[in-house]
C-alpha cells in the first residue's frame, strides 16, 4: 500500500508552504519513478487528463457548429453543457419554437444538444430529400453508429450496420406473409388480453402500461419466436427489459463523457447480462430448427418449415458467413426485432387507448364499423382490417398527435452536401448531424390546417371517403409515410415493421373495444394523462390508469364470426 510521504505535514508560512509543496512533488515524483507510489501516479494522471479531456470535448463540440439560425440557449463558455441541459428538459418546446420561427420560410435551424449540434430541417421537400438520399452521402446507420460507437450498447446488431439482415427479413419474409400470420397474432393478443386484464364485476381500475406491454409482447412474439416460447415469461421479460433499458440507457450513456461511458454501460446495462440470458433460452430453439432443416432437406424444409422469424432468420443467416450462423448472432436478431417492435407498438397502443378514453364519442362509431366490416368480410380477414377506415384513421391521428419517435431520419453527412431541393439553399459540411422534427411537422397548421392542434379521430377517414382514386386514398393509410407524415419515419430507412405494427394494433383494439368499455378515472376530469419528457424524449405516461368493464354484448359477439378460439374463453 502506497503512503503519502512525511513532507505532507502542514507548513506554517507561505514560503514554507511553497517549499513544502515543491518537496512533496519531488518526493512523490521520485517514488513514482521508482514504482513505489502507483496510486499517486494514477491520481496525477487523472488530474492531467480531466482538463485535456474537457478541452478536447469543447473543441469537438465547437467543430460541429453549423452556421444556421439557432434556437435555445446560445452557448458561451461552458455553454454547450448549459444549452444541452436546457434541451434535455425542454426539447419539445425548443424544437417547436424553431419550427414556428423558421418553417414558414422553409429554413433549417440548429439546436445544441448535450453532445452535438443538431440541424433540424423544416422544408418538407428537404425532409423528403434527406429521407431518400444515398447512405454514402448522408448515412443513417453511420449516425447511429457514431452515437453508439463508444458505448457499444446495441452491438453487434445496431452497431454492426453492415449486417442488418434482420431488417430485410421483415421486408422480404414477414410483410409478404402477413395474411398467413395474422390469425396467430390475433389469437395470441386475444388470449393475452384475457389473461392479463383481471376484471371484477363493474368497473375495474387498471395500471394500463403493464397490460399493454404484456399483450403487445406476447402477440408480436407469436410471430417472432412462435409457441410456446411467446408465452415464456422469463424470455418476454428479458426482451422487454433489454428494449426499455437500452432505450433509456443509450441516451444517458451518450450524454456522459466518453471516458466514463464503458463504466456507465456496465453499471446500467451489461451487468444484467440480458442478451446472454435470452440466448440461453433461445439456443435450444435454434439448435432444434437447424436439426430439423438438415433432416428434412431443402425441399421439405421449404414446404413444412414453421412460419416465424426464427425460421426466416436461420434461412437468411445460412446465406451469410459462418459467424452470422452462430446461435449467438441469430439470437441477437430476435433481441433487436423485439427492441424495434415492442416498446414502439406498446407506446402507440397506450396513446390510442388514452385518446379514445378522452374522446369517448369515437368509440361507438368504431364498434359499428368493426362489426359491419367483419360481417361483410367474414371476420378478421386482412381485407376486413384494410377496410376499417375509421379505425385506421384513429390510429394515424393518434400517431400524428403523439408520434412515438419525435425526431426521425436522424443522419450524418458523410461528405459536404448541398441540398437540391427546398426554398432556401442548404449546404452542410461533412460530419453534420441532421434530422427531421416529426412532432412539430405533424402539428403544422400549414400542412394539417387550422385544426392541426385538435385530436380528430376521423380526420383521415373523412378525407378518404371523399376520394375516388384508391391510390390517393391509400396514401392516407396509417402505415403510409410521407414527407408530411413521419410517425414511421420516411424514405430509405422508414420503419420496415410498420405494416405488421398497424395490423397488430388494429387487432388488439378490435378485441379491446368489442369486449370492454373503457374510461378515464374520474379524477382525470376527461383529460388524458400528460406526456412525460425524459432526457429529451417524449413518452406517454406509463404510470397512468384506465378503467375497464366487461360489455354484455360480448356474449353475442364472441361467437358471431366463429373465430374466437376456444382457448380464449
Ligand atoms: C407503432 C409501432 C412502431 C413505430 C411507431 C415505429 C417507428 C419507427 C421509426 C420512427 C423508425 C425509424 C427510426 C429513425 O428514423 O430514427 C423505425 C425503424 C425501424 N423499425 Fe419501427 N416502429 C414500430 C414498430 C415496428 C415493428 C413492429 C417492427 C418489427 C416487426 C419494427 C422494425 C423496425 C426496424 C427494423 C427499423 C429500422 C429500419 C432500418 O434500419 O432501415 N418497427 N421504426
């Protein structure tokens, strides 16, 4: 154990103090050279590193400054931290302020976030260009990777942007098979509603987030991992914890100085060993499937293989290198699918339930539409779901009003880039972080009219009912993206799971609306719970409650289309 030298005794005059200090430094330096005072050496090194690190941080931050109108606090000395801190607590207001000031002219503006300057586009044409531009000019994964480079939270999938084949699995396997997977997702969702909502006679107050996340996790995982694993509570909890924890932690880690990021990453995430625990459960499933694939041979495997993401991931991985075929790598794909799907869909479900509880006049017209459309199409078919315009419209409006991701198409310029579109020319240097303000765009009166600030559930169905061109009408579907509707982002990296998400949301809502009455607790006075702003991100209030009651009409409805499986009741 290193000891402080005797010279550390208190001096009795200023000169004595200087001599004493010089003596102390000399003695300690000699001890460090002789290898006797390792602790002191580390202390000196840290004292030296902290200002160097601070200066480097300020240099990096200043280097990323872009000469555009800024909103929020003007950063002076230490201002980057002040401005960043301000942004964390007021992100929605700051972005909205910038949008109101500059959107009319179509000018971009810049905001200081804790780590970097962020350019916000307001011109829808420039937003469309950002969404469509080639990745080698303005990169999507590169931006993600840059933010995650030092904390490696989402590696190897999110960070490993060369091998994002799980994204293609959704596009090329899940979406085209939608009609065949819908009955299973529906069934799982229905059973999960019934299992999770434990209602007494009359109205029962329910902490709604826990119910929603359970119902969404189970029904989505019926398609991701199949039965019985989609009911394995341990696995669902791990998927969920990883998604929620990572979502929260990734921002916190990004805020911390790089030096401390690995420590924070370990304390906040890695020590829970969530991926490893998921892999332990998933490994036997991958092994079993691989064995089945080998035994059946290609032709029979293609004809008989289970219709779920485990199968599609194996098929995709087999076309990749050996590393991608390991159980660990394939398990990561399922973890990442859950990461992308569960929190987002659960938040959307929570928003729409709050919206409908706060606007109860929409509920009966929705029920009427659901019943008449299912009567017409013989139950829960894909066609029936596509034809529920009012339900679709409420979902789109709910996401317009409260999109889950409030800034989207976050990218990084890979070279100096001049926009070809837009009212005001925009040139950005290489290394600029750039994004689109989804929430602000959705509340723009220029784009959505004078009632943009009102929740109008049938806003889009009323427009669609007047349209004669089906192609035009389909552009207003809940899953359709545009430069003015960014809830699922837009362009090259728009959400690939959005069709799945909307079908799933519709099926969960249909069951919920047909079986239950829903209302806000009395003390809310008809007002839905306010959103929460955490670390610059917005979320529905996950602590909120709703009241549920069984409807007597359910007895007739549950057998009406002969579709509700026995297990459900
Ligand atoms: C209502 C639910 C959902 C919402 C609101 C949502 C929203 C989004 C958004 C905004 C993005 C783009 C992120 C950005 O620009 O920074 C995105 C990307 C993505 N989403 Fe979703 N999502 C939802 C459900 C799902 C589901 C169910 C899946 C999987 C089945 C999924 C898979 C993905 C994937 C793989 C990406 C990355 C696309 C790429 O890398 O090009 N999402 N999502």
